[in-house]
């Protein structure tokens, strides 16, 4: 564990951010699985929105976001 006060604070913030990121990735996977189980226009919009949010937060690369949305659209159509 860090001894310096600022390093301790930074470590605590890193833990919080990692928890937040993992929760958001989990929510992304959940929406995608919900769409794959029952493809519908409404679930496609929700999954697409979740993918866009994950991309805007820097959790996934833009090419992965585009690829995931294309695959979902192919399953819809």
C-alpha cells in the first residue's frame, strides 16, 4: 500500500473507477444478450445505445463498437 497521502487517494479513485467500468461492461453484455435472446427493434436500440455509451466512455474501441452494432443489425434484419 502507498505511504503518501496523494498516492493513497489515487489508489482509492482507481478502485472506484474500475468498479464503475466493470459494472458498465456488465450492463453492456446484459443488453446484448437480451437482444440476442429475443431480437426486436426496441432491444436493438437499447443495445446500440449501450454500445455507443461504452465507446464514448473509452471502454471499447470505436471499431469494436461498429463491428458489434453491425452484427446486431444483421441479426435484426
